[in-house]
C-alpha cells in the first residue's frame, strides 16, 4: 500500500473516483489524459473495494456467535446489492 493510500479514506477515494468518472464521461479529455484518469480510477476502485471487504470482515467478526457461526443480519449494503 502506498503512502497516499494509507492517508486516503474510503469517502475521499469514492469522491475522487466520482470525479474521475465525470471527467471521462465529459468527453473533453485527450486519449492520453483519458487513459491516465482511467488508470487512476481503477486504483481508486480497487482501494474502495478492499476497504469495503475489510469493513465486511470486521462486521462478520463482530457478529460471530459463541459457537463460531456467523449470524446473518440484513444490512443496507447487502439489501441493496444488485438493484442498480
């Protein structure tokens, strides 16, 4: 993980990712600049996905029962999956 990623919060990364998408969708970037933004977007998306995975794992650890099983609780994240 780079020094920048260590200081980057999930919220900030998501905000930057949204900005990257807007720049690319605008259509005014040169091909080279578009590719640079795309690469930046991939890195941000990967970072966000990893942060979400870590958060989910922490939640699952907190939800473990005494017998080691995980109690499945419906959350906004899992309830909204696949609806877009």
